[in-house]
């Protein structure tokens, strides 16, 4: 039985390697939120690694697909609900780059929906679902960005 699975496994690995993850996403990547697992693999290709993110409650558990380009996909069930951007991601997110100061975020996005020590949270244009952008700050500079569906 194991010998029969080996060729199938090789075929699956070869087909997943045919897709390369995009280095830079659109400036407004919110259209990707809600993407199915199959569509995610078709668009992004195979991740460099996969991790489990445990929440305080069972419904908060996620699977994260990590890509060397500096972004991660967070899935709940079979749907992409959150994108995380970290270094070395070189693209912009709504005109903002990792490393920009919080004043630039405020000048581009306006007043945040919520803020606190080390973060700014913005309501983004509504798609068929509510979208939020959370910017993590270190020394008043954007260190990470999380774009997510607020209805998950």
C-alpha cells in the first residue's frame, strides 16, 4: 500500500511546486479574504511551512501557512480569514510599508477605529463582509500588519 502512495505523493509535491507564491500582493489584498483552501493553494502555491495557532477558545484555533515572501495566511475551517505581513514583505498595504511611522498611517487612513499601546486598528472599505487592518507598532513604526475579516 505504501509503495502505491509514493508516486501519488511525488505527483502532488511536483504539482504544488509548479506554483510560485506571488512576491507582492495588490495594495488592497482584501479580495483574497474568504478564499477557499483550494483557491489559496492555486493562487499562493505551497507554503514554506505550516503552523498551528491556538486561541483561548477552540473556535479561535487557526492553521497558518507561512511564506518566505513575508506573509502568512490564516485559515479557519477551509477559508482564509486573515493575512499577516511581516519582514521581508516589500509591498505596500493600502499605501503603507512595513517600517513606516504611525503618522503616515494616520495621514493615509485617518483616525483609527481603535488604538492602544503598540497597535492601530482601522475599519477598511466594506466588501461583502467587514474588513479590519491592525498595524502592530514598535517604536512608533509599523512592524506587522494584519488584514482580516471581522465577521469570522
